[in-house]
C-alpha cells in the first residue's frame, strides 16, 4: 500500500490521454416504491439512531428529483463532448426520459455494494464504492446530479500529470474541535480528516502542509481510481465507518468528498485551484436573484451547483419551477442521452420568470460587466 501511494506522487510524466469517465449518483425521491423503502429503513433503525443522524440527512431536498440530472447531462455534452463512459449509480431506478446508449450504464446499488451495505440513503456511503465500478477509467469525474459544468472543460484545469486540482467552498471556516452532533456532514468530515492525518506518521507528508479548516466546493470531483484503492487499504477504518450508515450520520461523515482530497493535498498529489463558479441555494429568500445571476454568468463559470434546499416544497412549488425555467433557458438542447419520446415531459417555462432572466442577462451585459465575476472557491 505504501508503495502504491508513493507512486502517485510528483512525476514529470505527460498527462495521460485516455478517456475520462463520468460517475453520477442519482435518486428519484418522488418514486413511491423508493419512498416506501426509505420509510421502512427509517422505522427499522434502533430507537436511538435518530440522535446519530446528521443535520439535513433525511430532508426532502436531499432526495427530490427536479430534472437536475437531465440538465447536467446536457451541460456535460455541451462543455465536455469528449468525455468517456457515463455511469449513473442508482437504487433500482431509471429516469423516465433516459435514452439507451452505448456510452451510458446504469449501475444498481445491488451490483456495486455488498448486501450488508444495503439499503443505504447516505451519499457518503454510496460514493465510497464507486471506484469499484467495473471498467471505470483511472481518471474520472464524480458528480452529484445538482452539479454542472458551466464552460468548456480544460482538462489541465482539473487534472495535473500526477494528481488532481481541488477547490474550497465559500462556506465559513470549520472550527477546530471534535466532531459535533449539530454540524453538517461536510463540517465533520473536515474535522475527521484533520484528526486522522495528525495521528499518522508524517514521514510521507508534504513538509509544508497544514490543515485548512474549510470544506470543499460543491463541484465536479476529479478523482484517480488508484488513489482511492490505495487509501481504502491505508485507512480501512474510515471506509468501514462510513460504510456502516443507513442515513447520513454526524459521526460517520463522507470521506471521498473530504478525506481523499485532503490526503492528496497533504501528500503532494493535489493542489488548490480557484475556479469561477456559482453556488445556488434554492430555499433562500433571494432565490430569484441567485438564479438570474447564474443565467447571466452561464458560459463563463467553470462549474455551478444548484442545491435543492426547499425542504418544505410541494410538487407544484414555484421555487422548483423557477429552477427548471432557468435550466431550460441556459441548456435548451436535449442531449443524446434523452429519449425523444420523453421530451414532452420536460419543463414548461414560466413566462414571468423567463422575462426576469432575460432582463437580468441584458442588464449585466450592458451595465456592469464586472458584476459577472463570481466568487472563487
């Protein structure tokens, strides 16, 4: 294991040219059969398990499908047409608009994870297995379905010859203390990574590395399969910990979306890079302004995330429709992964919100070009 990890370190080898695969996690939380499975799993948990569940671990916005995957695939085809195979990891589900393609494979949880891991409704648990997808390329992008490319992909902005580039989120710094019951999974993931790295022999670590108490951006994750296989051997207790969850737990946080990236930083196989991006939280009072800014900046953003935080939304909530309207306005062209017969089920744009978006784009273009600068991760 040590030899495999050392082999990942700095090298002058040229960037490999093999195709880069794409892995999505996707769930349709509107599906009645899946909802029944989720409710049964919740009822079967020990009576004290609710105290171990992380903040926002079982809210509707975490599982709701608002066609984000459809539009993320449109963005993928538009901005990274040379991508490799697409894998969609899902729990016995498939989007009703999905077109059969030799470039896309649905990966069922039952074919990827051992029976002892199932069922699970924790993305941190699921993502800890995706490097085991048969045939997955060495270099790949991992996406949640609410993450999108927003401009043409330059691979050397995501992958270095020996590793990857990562970005910090815009969230507040994470306090340096033990894991907290009232913290989010990503906050506790930062703390857990720091604890593990401090406890290890520092011989192989970059001598100038120091822990940065921040969370990582909600972005496409450039990953290397060999790195995660090596870490699976180097830190088996962390993988076992997150693989024991049914729902996201405060004391068993994600490791692929923090520990893997932070270990890579500490050992010289990852570097921090600023990206032009936008993060939209759809449950905020200024949702319209956030979406209008996204529409105005689209094409100049390296990535964006539309996080569904409308946990109290009903099926016809206008906030959900607003998201679909802006996605349809910026990504109107169906991808090759969409069944033409299913296009009629797509979004019906809101005329009022569409007018607001067009007005916002015009104002930004004519009045204030610097306003198009988004925050850096």
